[in-house]
C-alpha cells in the first residue's frame, strides 16, 4: 500500500534526521523531494501544489525554528497536512432516524462495488445491524449472481430481480430503478435497518450510466451514496471522481485495491478534489480485507510511523476470547504447553488475516518490506498439516517423536522432514518461553509463523 511513496518520503526525512538547525535551503530541498515523490505517486498536481505550499510555510515558521528536533518537527507537519489531504476526521456512516438507512454504491465497472457490497454488509452485521443487499447491477453479466455469492458469504440476504436469470453470459433483465424501490419495500417489510444497493458501472463515465445512478438515488432517497474507486487507475481517478461528484453528488468515497502495488496517489487526491471524505478501504478479495478509513492512521502508515491502533482492532475483532482464556488458565495452572496449544495459537493468528498485512502495520514496516514480501502465508497451513499428522499422544508429549516418526509425519503431511524438525524446534523454544512466562504471569509471545 503506497509502498514507493512511503519509501521516497522516508528517504527524504532521513536526510533531516539529527540536524540541529534547518536552513532555508534544507527546507527547500526537502519540499522539492516531497513534491517529486507525490507527483511520481500520481497525486494530482493542484493537490500537490497546495500541500507543498502549506508544508513549506509552516516549516519556515517558528514551530520548526524553535523545535528541539527540527527534522522531527517537519515530519510532524507533513503528517498533519497529509491527514488534511486525506479528509481530516474519520467519517462514519450517518444512519437514518427512520430505518432503513439506504446506502447506494456507484462507480465504474470493475471498481469493486459488488465485492465491497458483501464486505460492507458483513461489517455492518458485525456491528449489530441487519443489512440487506439489493442487486441493481443488471448490466454486467454475472453481477447479480456475484452479489448473491457475496451475500451468502457475509450471511446477509440479497434482494435480486429474477433469481437465476443472470449468468456468466447474460445480464439479468429488468428496470434497476424498479428493483431498487421493490427492494426497499421488501427491506421495510422484513424490518432490515440498512440496505446496500449495488448499481451498474460502465468502463468509462457516460451520461446514461450517470442518469441511471441518479434515478436510483432519487427513487430510494439514498442517505449515503458511496463512490467506489479503484486506487490503481492513476491520474484518471480525479476526472472520474469529479464526474461522479457532479452526476450523483456522492457523500463518501471508498478506495479499493489498496493491496496492489500501484502508486495509488491519485486516490489520495480524491478527497481533496471533491471535498468528500474517504470512508472505507478495500484491501483484497476476501470478506475481511476491509477497513474503516482513518485519515490520521493512513497518514502514519504512509510515513511509516506504524498503525498500532488498527492492528489492535484487527486483533480484537478476530481474537477468540474463550480460547485466550483457556490458554491463560493453562498458564496459571502451570500445565504443559502442547503442540495442540501451539496449533491453536497459530490458528488464532491466521484468523486475524494475512500476516503480511498485519506486520505491515508495524512501525518501520517499510524498512523490512523485503522480508515481508517473502513471508510465506502457506507456511501456517503446512504447520497445521504437520501437527494433524501426529497422534494425539505425540501432540501432548512431542519428545516421543523419534527419527522414523518424523519421517512418517513428513510423508503424511506432504512436507520435507526438515520442516518437521524446524517446527519441533520452534515448538520447543515456545514451550521454554511459556515455562518462563508462567513464572512471571505474562502473556505468551506469539509462536512465529516462520517464513
Ligand atoms: P464492480 O464491477 O464494481 O462490481 O467490481 P467487482 O466487485 O466485480 O470487482 C472487480 C474485480 O476486482 C473482481 O475480480 C474483484 O475480485 C476484484 N477486487 C475488488 N476489490 C478488490 C480489492 O480490494 N483488492 C483486489 N486485489 N481485488 C479486488
């Protein structure tokens, strides 16, 4: 996510570090570097111009001159101004006083609307809402079925026009405005408190598409219209966003495909150019690859200052309290830490999502990107396979696993015997650590996923 921008900015700030005083030339040089980095990342020119002007004015002023550590003060200014570009405050959905709250998704074809609909429904459901999805993309073949699949994964009902009509080769038929109003009536009947309407996109902005989206919006009285945009589309992001802003007057932005390696900077311009806040980010194809967008946290990530808050939230959302308590009790009772426990901890970690993504939120993560890239997510799956190939007794008392059993286990789990050895070694270390900690009463360290 914004990797090259992040690298460039970090390199720029490195030059300032430790300088007792910053001359005007230092600040000019830094501003020039930042400007180039932003432009290379595809941030829109007017946005860059305004940003640099603000940073420079502040950097030349007294807050830096009087700072104990001027270099750090400049980073602080850049951080604050970046938060501003990204929309300032975190903006939550505004729920209607009289439910259902109507949320409509708009954007180009392929932006990720249908995928997002499922994720957003899942997110709202986890917050205690009772969402329903409405399939109004009757243009793209398969869109209705895709939404139905997404709804099923999220455990949320989908209102669709003619179930089964849409196929890979043929779009569903019907009038999207009618489907939207029928869907709203159904949601009222069934007491859903929020509906999410997926609408059709086109490959490019066109008048007919815009009219259809505006008609649906008017017919259902949408409370929130979210403009969904692919962060990888480059400089076109600004013109597309402007067209949709005029066409449907959206209330918030969702950035998708932030997991990609694209420069992504154009997406950073959207909030600035349209004056509408970025509300969510989509970072993959899975249901959990979804985040509430916090401008301050995103700025910290871009500046490689880490995003511990998001990390903790991810952990809280996915951590199984029952399991954690069981482990804590085992500790307190000084029971042996077994391979089953080890496996349980691994599976807890896995539930939190991609390790790469989690580790990427740590401060200084950009500096260890290469190691992160090499992290092998499948290693957790292999560890599972290895442990499952052991007998229950072996899992409880791993020291009985001798050479020939190791070979059998390797064969049974389809890995090389060296992986079994490595796992047992890591486990022994973890077990030692647990013993030590049990004395101290703290929480165990995570059994690293290897890689
Ligand atoms: P729509 O036409 O706007 O409804 O777009 P879709 O939801 O069908 O998404 C288009 C493609 O992008 C699909 O292949 C999705 O799986 C993929 N996609 C959507 N969101 C993301 C994301 O955040 N990251 C990645 N890598 N792919 C995504």
